């Protein structure tokens, strides 16, 4: 550690901070922690359901398969119908909070609250220089901005790169290296929990090491909190990519984020539903963040989990029109590693919050509870099921129409046809509208080719579902620094 930080100045304080970072949520509210992936009743329920399906398949195989197809079809229709509804709400002009440059710059420096920026990084020496430039580019008084670079104590290359880059030197005194003691789980939320013990700001935010935030983002968030009710405890900024034109995969990723952060998250905000936060550029009232248990170190999408916990405690999240640029994964293998972790984490978060379904139902309401299920459980499961239904389609194409006739009686066939045709068309249409509204005509062709992107999603989801069973809290590292040079046109 460099410098004397409040809460981490002595060995005893650091030991306490590490213990709290790893076990704090688990000790205070074990049911809210993903340290145990499946409770006994959840595991037994799944096994009982599989046993029932297996017995039915033995005695009535085709009828059992037809029922399963019908259930999956209803799931498809529910997910796409809800997604379209959220999208339409997100298109409203007031769906996303806007703070103009003039409003942000009008805030007097001496009236701005102290701000803490947490930047967890592991194995990323290549991006440290860009990180310092991005943090120094933020328009916020240096005496009120605390930036903590959270590095694993055994990550020698990144530590050396950070020190060589001049962190703590003249012009970068507000950036401090915090060495996180090596301890399992080796996850981003554990590092953030540890860094939170050294935080002094009234507002806390997270940036990834490769992020390029809007220079006025902190000021915009301060203005937003001042205009919002006290029940709003988190402000989520939009995320986009600076290397969208590098290849087709980065274009797809940019298209995906444009729809999610530009329309679906604002739509969720207008729906008073839990918002699965992004992994970066979410800004919290520090007192409330600590009160609700901060991040779960065992959850690999700690952001989505925290978004649901915020709603379950009666608080809410706003989405602000301020963009942080990131690096889109240009490598398919690296992309699958990242996306499979996200899918695994969505299911992880759903399993955690579904442990007390009646309590959550009462707290957030039936509609929000259904939407929480469709997003966190439905998104990865539907992506996984796509592989199965594509196989069924290929079976029909390559000369086995009798199987389709048996599997899809009229009562199942026509809803399935609606899900196939209208569902896919609606998804492509939403992407096209998002690209038009985001002024990204260069993404027109990737939008039309997006069914190939869905194949990658299906592979990633299948991998994530399998890993949830085999190694639920394993944080599969995403490698950065693979992107092309920044595109100044974005």
C-alpha cells in the first residue's frame, strides 16, 4: 500500500478490512451471499423436477417432449414480450436522466461532495498509463477526489507498471495504490469491498482499468443526486466502446450495449423494476452502499446482484446520459469467457434472491418480481435453449419433418412460429432502432447479421450454465489491451 489511508493504516485494520471484504455479507446475511450456490431445497427441487421429467419421458417420451417444448415456447414469448415493453418505455424522452454541460459546470467547486473512485485491476499492466490519463481527465476538484487503484498484492507486473507510471507523483497525488491481500475468492467485488474501507467520499463509483469516462461524469452525478429523491441511491452511467469498428464482433458488442444502456435500462427505471447494474460507472451513496452489505465477493456479476438488493431494500436506481467508453472484446474466445461469466452470474443472482421468493415478491411487487425472473433467469436460459431449438430446426430442414409434426401439434406449433418469426424480427428491429437513435449507421450491417451473434451467446450461455454447477464463484479473467486504437469519431 502506498500512503496512509483511513481504515487501512495499521496491520490490524487491514486484516479486519480483508475479513470484512470476504465474509462481511456472508456473516451478516448468509441468505444474500452466493458463497453457497444452491441451497438444499433449491438443489432438491431441481433434482425432483428432473426425476419427474425422466419418468414421464420413459412412459410417454413424445408427449413429454411436446410439453417441454410448449413450456419453453411460453418462456420465449414471455421474455420477448417483456423485452419489447421495456424497450418502448425506454424510448420516452424522459426515460434517461440528462444533466447538461452547463448544469454540471455551474456547480461550485467548494459545494461539491468528496468523491471516491475505486479502480480494481488484475493482470493489466498494459492499460495503467491510459487509466491515469482518464482519471486525470475528470473535471473534479483534486482535493475532493480520491482515486484508489486496487491491485492484488501478488500482481507484480501491474504494481510495477502503476508505480512506473508515476501514481502519487506531482499531478496524480489524488491516485493511490491499495494492495489487496491475496485471499480467495480472487474476484473484483472482494477488491472493491476491501477498497471501500479506505474510501472517504460521500459518493463512491467504480471504473474498470481500461475505462475512459466522460470528463464531466462526476459533476453530472452530483447534480443528478441533488435533483432526485433520497430513495435513489445509485446512478448508472451508460457504457459504450471506443473500438466498435475493429471487427464484426466489436460491432456486435457495441450494438448490444447501445440497446441495453440506451433503452432497456432506462425502460427498467421507468418500470420501477430492479436494474441489473453494469460492472462499471455506477455511482452510489456510500452510506447506503455500506448499509446494504456492499458487494458479494462470491458473485461473479456482483453488479446485477447489487442492483436487485438495492430494489429489495426499497431504494431505486437512475440511469444518466453520460457515457464511459470501454474496450470491446475483439477476440471470440475472450468474449465467450467474459459473456459466460455474465450469464453464470445472472443465474447466480437469481438463485440468491429466489431463496426468499415470497419476501422478495412482497417487497418489490409481483410485476417487478416476474420481470426480475425473466431478465436474470430468462436471459441465460433462453440463450442456452437456442442451441436445442436450432438443432430441431436443422432436423426439419434436413429431412425429418415427422419429428416436427409429432413435437409441434397445432396448439404448440403456432405459438412457436410466433416466437420464431416475430421474436427474432423484434430483436433485430430493436437493435436497428437503437443504432439509429444512437447515430450509429455503421452498425446497420452488424444488426442484420446479428443472428450469428446469437450463436456466440448460446455457446457462452451453455458454458456459463455448466460452470455454475462445476465452479460457481470462479472469476474467469477477461484480458484487456486487445483493442484497436481509440476511434475519435465516437
